[in-house]
C-alpha cells in the first residue's frame, strides 16, 4: 500500500514537469552580419528563423549570471523591458578585430544567437565589454513572432546519431558533434570518429564526474569533398561548413566560416554546445566561447587538443600559455582584471577571484621555476635554427626538441608550490602581468584541467543541467 502511495505521489509530482516539457517553446534563431575593423563594428539582421525542434534549454536557467564572454545578449520583452533570456558569448569577429589586418581592412562575419520563441515582440539587446571589461549596449533589434518574414521552412533533415542520452535535453548539457569533410563513402569513419571523441572527452575531469549531466549527439552529413582546406599547403576543399587551417595567418588555427550552414545542419538536433570534427590528420584546432570548438580528429593529440578548445568554447577559459605564443591576435596594452575565470591581473591579491581555493600561507604572486621553463623553450629554438643552417638532419633536430620538451614539462611540475593553487605569472600570451591558478593545466600544457578551471567548467554545467 505504501509503495502504491509513493508511486502516486511521484506521478503527481512529475505531472507539472512533464507538462512543462510538453509546452516547451519553439527555438528562435537570429542570424546577423557582424561587420567592422579594429576601431568600429556594425550589426545588421540577416534573417530570423524558427528551428524545427523545441527549445532544448533549461527553463529554470534562462538568465546568465556567470559573467563570461566578450559579448552578451539579452532578450527583453518589448512592452515591459523585462529580461526573458540572456547569455554571454564571444565571436570570430571579436578575435579578428585584434589582428593586424583589422587595422587596415573591413570584414564581415555571419553569426547567430538562439533563444526560446517569445509569445510577443521582444528586443534583442547586444552588449560588449568596454575598456574596463564592463558590458555596454552596442546594438539592438526587434523580433516579432508574428512577423511574416520569419523563416519557417523545413530543410531536408540530417540524420542525428544519439551517442549517449542521460535525460531530457532541457535538463542536460546537450553536446552536438558535427562531422566536417567526410565524403559520402566515409560515413562509417565519421561515426567512429565522433564516438571516439565523445568517449575521450569524458576521460577528463570534471566531465568524467559529470557525465550523467550531458547528452551527446552527432550529425555526419556527407561533404562534397573529403578533408578540409589548408591554404598554406595549396589545399582547397569544398566542405559543408567551410573549415580551413591558416585562419588569420596562423597555420594551426582552424575554424569553420559558413555559420548559416552550421546552424541549419545543427538545428535538427538539440544542442547547447557544438564541436566540429574535421576529417584531417594535420595539427589544427580552434575554440570560440558560445560558438563551437573544432579539431583535426586524426592528429595523434586530437582528443586532448579538443578538450583544451572545448575549455574555451564551453567555459570561456583563457589560454594560460604565453612563451613564444603563436596566435593570430595581439597582446593587450592595458592591464585590467580579465573576465576569464582562470586568468588574473592580480591587481589586488586580497581580491583574487579564486582565493577560496588557495591554501593558507601560499604567497601571491606564487614563485615557480619560470626562468628554467623559459630557457628550456628559447635555447632549443636557437639551437634548432643553428642546426638547420648547418644542414643537420631534421630527425636530429626533432629529437633535440623532444628532449627539451621534457625539461619544459618538469619546470611546470617542480617547485615548492607545484600542484597547489596560487597565482603563477605567465598567462594569456604574456610573460608578465597576467597570472594563472596553477603551474600546470591543460590550458597551458598538461594532462588535466587545474582545480580553478574545473570549478569554472562546473559552473557552466550547472547553468544548463541543474534546477
């Protein structure tokens, strides 16, 4: 009798929740053009789209209070100005505008934001960080759900692969992996590659411990050609999403530029975050917070490289490497406190953002074998240049650099505060003025996320998966 009563009680509790799921709004997408240069930027609407699936997000977590991203958008009720939905994000344009090219040229990038379909007109407000990293409004546009021009067409659906499902999308982080550069005859390879990557992600903490808070989906649509473009090698491929190496002049930087195609294909699966799995063995990757993470899956370090990039895309983690950093964008000139949760300018040690994780007695800044680490990079590079000038075999040079790499790794793992949380100078592509939480982390070089990065990632997992 008690079991029947308990079952009835559980059923009654579940009814409102199931009803809420049944009434989930449609998914709206605002596609727009982001145009400008190093000193100005403009936005213009491309189209509004009603996607084929219901909104996959957590209805109880519509407001983003994590303070992540270069940009931020709010969906406000047009009549009352009440915020209905908000999220932080970054963009390819936001990175490009810091390059040298942006000082002399204009470029346009296609971008999208998604939100639950409103029942009345809304104003979508875009904000950007100012010089002090405070969000300021830069553009807004009205979206009316009754607008006859909203695109409600039904493109040919892509086949969605359910890799693992742990619950309703509204209460899980939905990760969607998109195969890129797989010809029709390579569909089996794509299926194996996305499953291998998905399984690899959950070998890293905190994803390993929070696996049940994720659903993982994949789409392996056939590409016109196999592989992806690599302009510096004279390789150009016609692919689904326009993926290419050599982004902004950096050979290893690989991104996908056909945002409309990405969003159209992705719209057939529930997703909060995206991974683009490139059918390539060359070293290449990228990660944009709120957009996607990409990886050349057949490179020997493909899985850990993707996890690093996923740290950018999912958690807005900053790069912690700095010495001889080969990146497309330039260093900053002023030191204000960064918004990235794992980087600090340490303007006031008493206000260190991760101070709760620092053990008593740990000095701030925190000493580490920085000189040894830097010498283990600069000296071998000089030696390699000399060896090449002397015509020495490349295999000999590679062996020398491999040995030097061991010294670099030792420098990140030695010292009185190795393995502890503190404030270690050298991060965000600069040797001085920025600090990272621990000596070693996958965001600089290492097999795992540090304690602070794990905590920051869990905050985003909670944003999508917890009541």
